[in-house]
């Protein structure tokens, strides 16, 4: 297993290195001068030159990249000149809120997909399958911003039972019941597309397992369908679900940008929106690289868990 992990690490490092170059280059291609945006339209050339020097923009492009990536590797993320404060403080504050939201949405998506997938396989009724397929289609077809607006209109305006946005006052642990109310709508909005994708793949994987010879033999011996699905087929279908879950987690983090804007959730997505809108390039660079790093780590962790559950993968990787 250690050899398999060691074989996966170089590709992850290469991806992060290439991503850092791409992010740095794209930010330099964005129209507009950050120094001019900070100084204002009435600034003197001397003031603009001073700001460019403080930002390191008077150096060559390779020197700027080496300085930036060196600071990132030493966790010196610099200072935000537009939003104000250290970038590390802004990122940590936003990352904590995004982690709570994304974790809640991911848990909700996994629970929904498990319940729906097992239900349509254990009770293969035509009406139940049609209802689940309709829910999956709507969840995938409707963008997050449409789903979010509809949830707010229904559960915060027409039937005012849940808050329309914001974070729970006093922290997440002060009142778990209040925290649940604040998390429910944004988590559901973020979880629905992921749950739909997981349900489709998991239900098909379960149906494939139920057609295997060992299941047919067990059913002939009188083993209940519920036991076959939950104790045998589900375990064999989990590696497929984990692979899809790793991919969908990246999509979930990408959708968090819109969801946080709709529900006024002060996370990484809202911070990135503010950084792009105000041309705070140092903040945007760090957030983009952080997003790629998280996605790569999630994929690496998914591969490791998949290899742990399926020995054929790690044996093939070692060979």
C-alpha cells in the first residue's frame, strides 16, 4: 500500500506545479493594472510606481513567480491591499465556513444517495424508480443559483420556517438546533446535484451486483433481498461510488461559490467573488491554487481508499 501511495505522489506534485504556473500566468493576462486600480484614477505616476514596487510588479515575470511560489511554500501568503488584512487570516476564516458547509452538503448527499439507491433496488417498483429518476433529472438540470433562489422563496419567504442566509449567531456549537436551521437550505442546494450523480451510479452498480451468480444463488437459498443488497451488493459497489464521490466533491466545491453568494455564507467562494470583483489578484491567486490543491488531495485520497477496498488496483499499480 505504501508503494502504491508513493507511486501516486509524483503525479500530484506535477499537477500542482503546472497549476501554479497556469494560475500565475492567467492572472497576468487579466486586463487592467492592479497598481492603477489600487491607486485610483487621480494617482500620480510616482504613487503608481510605489504601489507596483510594493506588489513586486516591477520585477520580471519569472522573478515574480519564483517569489510568489516561494512565499506560498513557506506559508507566507502576503497581504491583501484591497480587502485588507493578511491573506492567511482571510483564507483561514473563509476556509472554516466553507468546510462546514461543504462537509454538511457532502454528508447529506451521501445519505440521500444511499437511501434512494438502496430503495429502488430493494423495492424495484416502477413508480418508485420513476420518482427517483425525476428527482435526479431535476437536480442535475437546475443550476445551483436557480435551486437556491427557489429554496429561499419557498422556505424563507412563502413559508418562513428557515433563515434565508447568513451564519448562525454565536458560532456553530453554541446552539446546534439553530446551526441546523442555517445550514439546511445551503447544504441542500449544494448537495442535490451530487446526490443525483451518486444515486445514478450507485443504483446501477447495485443492479449489476444483484445480477451476479453469487446473488442469484443466495436468493435461491432464501436469503432476503434486503440482506443481499445491504450486506453484499452494497459493499462490492462502494469502490465505484467512491470514485464518483471524489469527482463530485470537486464539483461541489466549485458550486460553493454560487451557493455562498446566494445564502450570504462568508466562505472561500464569497471571498473569491470579492477578490475578483475588486481585482485583488494576490487573494485570487492563493484561492485558485488552494482550490486545485484541495481537489488534487481529494482525488489522491479517493484513489487510496479505492485501492484499499479493491486490492486488484494497488497490485496493478505496483506492477
